[in-house]
């Protein structure tokens, strides 16, 4: 487990030192969301209806923006070779890097979302569900994204390829995430949709690190 | 000075072949190292020195043959990583972290609590720079920082790919000293190098001699296609 702790600690230190990376993601999220009232018009009814979807789509795109760099820097400066040679299963490295990615992008996105929800006139009943759905959904976003990021490693235009690869896989998260928010606003129980998001997260945490580790080993060969 | 000595170990390979991009780089290559041994890999550019080192590290896959640690065939290459330190062409230095933070990361990764960043940096002439961000280092200093990994997290087998690149005379002496010290403690070294040698009494393995002749390459290529 020393590998997990060491990589997590280093990635967090790097993210803190180079906070511009995390800030870009947050800024993109904020700008994307704020564009909607400008484009759709300021009627609070219209905005309230689309608020859940807008927040989710913007959060997914913002997360995607940062995934590109998840393994690229380590790959290019030779660190990845050394991480493969840690003597421990590479899965721990993937888990640590994904955890660091979630802590530096997913978590700030969650914390920022209520503020942006205000600009979209999200009804008060929706906030709890929005935070719960984002908390359950964003870890899956990071995990699936890690597989994509590992697969496109070393290819030119990896960022574009990455969006083709992972955005379709984000569709279920988007659907159930948005349904949770809308359900809460309508006063319907959102247990089912939140449970599905939780199930996806559990599934991803078990499978994704292995897939990503296999792709990383392929890339370093 | 660190006094840790390594348990006696052997590292050997037999009948090794490696194919990259359909080309057979070398074939029927064999080597054997015991505690305190050093092997210098020689051969022209493209003869497969780096490939062989990556093969020994378990980073590249073997096409044929097998390698053994203490006489036992290596099957779990992930675990094999704990036996070795690999220094490649890329320095794996994080510019945003200080010299000490870089070294402490490697120490934690390989779980060697006895490793001391300051001491390791000093051995490679970076002692006065431990608290500087690595982005301020010159190319040679970065490479020395990469080499300091060997000291901060000891492992019995060192695989060094052209470790003398970008190093000045004083640093070459420092490198020669840590290699000699490593061998005295029972460590093994495999080093690919063209130029000035930093190992004494090392065996020489000419990787170029195992490159199949052009004609054979074609034949193997075709026989596989059919």
C-alpha cells in the first residue's frame, strides 16, 4: 500500500503546486454553465427545467478536459516506467492517480455546483439530489476516464480520441444524474436513480483500474 | 555511509530473443550475473542495448527464452520490479517538486525508510540544491537527480542505460564511486555505454553479436507470415 500512499501524496502535491490545472477545469465548468442563461434567456422557468442537465453536461465536459493529462505527463517524462517497476501491482498506481484526479477535479466541481445552480434558478428541492448524484457519479467519471486516458497514451491528438472513447460511456451517468435532480424537483423518490449511480461507481472501481493498468503496461512496452 | 548489504543473488537469462515492430532485434542471447558482478553492454546504435535493459527490467516482453532470479524463472514481472532500479534516457524528474521532494517520493514508492534524500543528493553532488525546485536544474543535474534514485532506494540490481550522458568528469567519478560501492555491498550492475567506462572489472556483452543477419530476418519474417 506504500505505492498507493506515495503516488496519491505526490499527485496531490503536484496539483497543489500547479493549481492552474485544477483551476482551468473549474473555470471551464463555471463559464460553460453561465453561458446557458445568456443563450437560453433569463426566464427562470426555462432555466430551472434544464438546470440539472446543464450542470451535468458541463461537469462531464470539464472533467474530460483534465483527463487528457492524467497519465500523459508521467508517460512523457519517464515516470511511468518507474511506476510500472514499483514492485507492486500497477492497479494501485492507477487507483492512486484516479483518486488524486477526483480529489483535484471531481470534488471541487461538486463544491462549486450549488453556486452555479443558483445562476440557473434550480428549485430548492433539487440541491440535495444534485450534490448526492454528483458525489456518486464523478468518481465513475474519473475511473472510466482513466481507462480512456491510458488507452490513448502515446497517440497524437489523444485528447480528441479520448472524447470519442469516453463520452459515450458517460451517457448512463448523465441520464441517471439528471433524472435524480429532476425527480427531486418533482417530488419523486430518487432512491432508484441514485442507487444506479452508486452501482456504476462500485462496478467501475472494481473493473476500471485493471483495464487502465493493462493499457498502461501496453503503452510502456 | 549506508551499510546495507544485499543477500547473495543471481540474475540470468537464457536463449533470449526480442522482436520489435516485426524486426528481430537479437536472438539466442544469454547472460548471467552474481552478487558484485557488472556487465557492460556494447554494440552499435540500434543493436538492442536499451531493448535488452528494458527486457531485463520486465518493461518489454520477451519473445523467446527466459530469465531467472536466484535460479527461479521470473513469471511475475510486477514483483520483479522490486529487485531492480532502472535508469533510462528519461530522467523522471518532476520540475515542480524540489530535489528532496523528488527523492522522498521515490523512497516512499519503493518503501525504503532508511533512504535519506540529503545524503543521496550529496553523493551525486546535489547536496547544496536539495531545497531547490527541480525545474531550476541543468540537464546534467537532472540526470544526477535521476541517478540519486539508486542511492535513496537501494535494490540489488541496477540497470543503467547510458548513465554517463550529460555528466561532467566530477559526476562521472561520483557515478563510478556509487557503482563500486553498490558492487562491494553485493549488488549487480548492467550498464549500456559507448563512451568512457564507469565500471572496473566488468564483463562485456556485445549485444550486436546476437543480431540476426539481414537474410535471416527476412526468412523469420516470412516463415511467420506463412
